[in-house]
């Protein structure tokens, strides 16, 4: 593989998240370029390739991996496929960017990490909140002592449900909203507080509006208690109408900060007729809406992909790795177990033979 110039990228997937990856590489194109896309759905990969001028299209990602110029592959496929795809990519000698959550089980997480280490490739965990400009600024202030001793970090992500049909299928996703978005908050609190050891997890889950679509939860609250005394409060919902809401709060002995990822970059708008696009997952643009601009940049996606490309070139050290994804996976296990039992779960929590994290909610280990 090349060791200079732009990193050549292949994307697995062709739907919403794949579009974000393709567009992000074009927003900040100086470090990497997408040269191939693979998707088994007829026509989908070709449509994505046409929209973003990607030269090579495959219906089998394993054929794409034979393309020698590709150095890094991003995975935007359903969660149940992450492990096998990572193993295949690593064995092909290419670096891996895996969308969240890392996989379905702790055993899969270990296999992914071990295979990438054995093959000498990077396993990079695509958690964009580590790169969202507002959140990065608040962490910078916290690290400078602005808030004194931190005792609580809150992260909330809520909307009315995912784009892809596979998210509703717990066999494909492994869980509901906690699996889909709670993974963001867990990773964020862990990173923001300096990766302290996790002591205890308490979670509550319920299904309010999407019981006809999924066996999974569409609303969740999770409390992370760390050994340094700090806490993380993670709130997630697929039951909140009106489009995306993503925010964080930090509380310390000497200060406090609030960061709303979208509303600080929105244009309050009223329209009787509606218009094209306001913000991710907003179902309508009639009445009062809050259209955003530079949306992907404010989420941190282009910065994330540039960082990963620079890591491939050895220009930077990866700040969000497979080990971070594994930490999140264990916390997801504990959250589902806690919700199933109705009580807190002490860490570490590493049950064997769990097929889907949500099974610990359906049938918690006694």
C-alpha cells in the first residue's frame, strides 16, 4: 500500500451513514479520497458512487478488498456484520473504521481487536462526538480547570427514530435506542472524564411509541458511576418528535457549561408551506423549524475522517480506538442487565454467550 499522498478509502454500505462518510471526505478532502463503495443492494452503491463521483462500485465488499490501492475501509453496515467485516478487512491488510456500536458481543470485540493487532492495522472506532467542535471546546475548557473537579457529565440524544429499517430489528442491531445512541453517551462521558474506571451502571428502559416496529426499547436513561466519584447521565430516545436534539452539560465544583449541538447553529424559521431539509430526522418543515447549516461539520464527521486518515499516515495517534468501543460494549451489556433486573450492576460485567445485548433486558442473568 502507499505510504504518502491521500489515503485511498473504500466504504461498505450505501445508505444514510455511508452518505455521511462520503460527504465528509469531500468536505475536507486534503487527507483522503473515496475510491470505492460496496453494497449488496442492487443499484444502491451505484447511486452513491454517482452522487459523490466514486470511481469503483462493488456488490460484494470482499471483492472491493482485493483492490490494492485501498488503504482504509469504513464500515456502515448493520451491527451484526461489523465483526466479520472487520476481520476480513484486517486480513486484507487494510485499516478499519467501524461505525458505532463496535459490534454485538464482547467476544466479537475481542476478536476484532486481536485480529487488527495481529495484522498490524488500525481499528478506529467512529465516535463523532469526540470531534464535534462545541463538545471539543467544552472538554478543552474542562481540561484547563475551568469547572474545577467534575462530578457530573450529561449527554442526551433524542429524535423520533432511525433511518434504516434494520435498526428496528434487534437481530440486526442487538438492541433499541440504548444500543443505537446510548453508545454515544457512554463513550462521550468516558472520554470527557479522562477514561476513569467504571464502577457501576444503572439503567431504565421502556417502549412508548414504536412497539409496532421493534421489540427494542425506544427510550432509555443510564447512569454511569466512575471510581473517581464522577457520574455520567445518558438520556436517549426514539420517541421524541420534532427532529434531532443533541446536547451535553458538565458540572464541576467551580463551574458549569451547556452545549446544544444543533440549536446554536440553527435559523429559527416559520413556514406555512414547508421546504426541503431542516435538520437530521425532522419529519416536517411546516410551522416553526430550526434549519441548520454546516451540519456534518458541527457533528464532527469530517474532522473525524481526517483524523483517521492522518492516523493511517502516522501523522496523528488515534484518539478513539477499538478498546474504547469495547469499553462501550461492556457498559451496554451492564445497562441492559440493569434494566432487566431493575437494579444497579457492578463492574466489571462480562457474561459469556450473550447473542444480543438486549437479551440481558429480556432475560437478565440472575
